[in-house]
C-alpha cells in the first residue's frame, strides 16, 4: 500500500535529501480535497448526481458549498449552492491517493503525464479532471451527465521542490 511505501522509502529519501533530523520535519500529506463546482446547471437533480458521484469516489458524504455573496453578472445569489466538496484524511486519504495514481490517471483518455506545474509554490498538488468517469467506482454506462472534478492534495511542506520530490516518490506520473 502507498502509506507503507511513504513510511519506508519516501520519508527516508526526503530526510536525507533535505537534511531533516526528525520524521515530522519531512513533507507529508495532510489532506485530500475533492471539489466539484456547479456551472449554470443548478437544478436539484444535477446536485444530487454530483453528490452521488463524490460519495462513490470518496466513500463519504459531500458538503454543499454555498455562495457567500451575490454576484449579478454570474447570476449568483447569496446562500445559493455553487458546488460540493469532500475532505479526506487518514486511511481514506491514503486509499484514495493509491487509486488516483494506479487506476484513475491511467484511465484518462490521451493521458501523457502530469505537468510539474500542478504543484504550487507551497508544495501542494492540484489536478482537474474534465470527466469524472476516470475513477473505477463510476460506471460509464450509467452516467447521465458529465462533470469535472478538482483534486487538491495538501502537504505540510512550504517548498515546491520538496513537494515535487514527495509526489514523485509516491509514483505520480510527471512529465518534463
């Protein structure tokens, strides 16, 4: 499993490469956030489809995100549902990352690897799926409407280089 790989090889490599004396100084993954934003389709049935998708992918119930203020240009009123999100920690987080790297990325159509620009200057990983059907929990024949999905993996490091080393060690398929 990926958690054991992190503890046995990646952690030791991070400590050696960046001169950390303690395991807790080295970069580790804090949480994974899955987010789906609603576009102009805001009917109740579509929101339920998104919630069902996130529940199947993550294994836990998503939270509806609401608009904080009204924006007339986007036809958004205050407290209108604008998306759904799930935050994964602990064992569910590690199991999701394992499925993401070993199953979801290889199932993406015309996938040539992840750009190293997906890691921000704080060492966090951001990736947007155009279609949610890349995950094995979603049966493509049952999908009524496609939607995107954003995956954010938050780390404890503050440097882009250490975050990149962490994700490469976990087996993320980066391109140059």
